[in-house]
């Protein structure tokens, strides 16, 4: 616990008035807004703010452009992958069709050979 404060109400009131008076003097000491020096400072602050805003807009434009380029590259890459996949599937389908045609030709040749063998066997018996 802190020690007892022996100051009385009048001391606190005087300190408060002194602080308020110091603030008022500080406020009065400021130059008016139409002072050329204050105008120059305000103009300099405004120019700095404009430059900061311009840099922020430029960074945003660059970020958007970069994202757009990345999206375009991704789209082109995906299109190329899709075209390659379609070509692979077409080649696989052609190979499958070719295999099926070859198997069908082999089956037909085997069937024809069996038929010819049966016919030859029937001619031999007669």
C-alpha cells in the first residue's frame, strides 16, 4: 500500500489549474493555420500523403498484374495438360481398337480354320 498523501484539496486544485494554464499557453503559442510556414508544412504533408498513395496504387497494380499473369500461365499449363491427356486417351483408344481388331481377325482365322478342317474331315469320310 502506498504512503498517505499529505497534500490537501487546495494543492491538487492549484496543480490542476497550472496544468490547464500550461496547455492553454502551449495552444496559444501555435502559429495560426494561415501562417505561411504552417501552409508549407501542410502542403508538404499532403504531397507526402499523395506520394504514399501513389506508391500504394502502383504496388496494387503490380500485384494484380502478377496475379493475372500467374493465372494466365496456370490456365495455359492446364490446357496443355488437358490436351496431352486427351491425346494419350485417344492413342490408348486407337491401340485398344487395333488390339480388338487384331483379336477379332485371329478369332475369325481360327474359326475359319476349324470350319475348313471340319469340311475337309467331312469330304474325307464320304
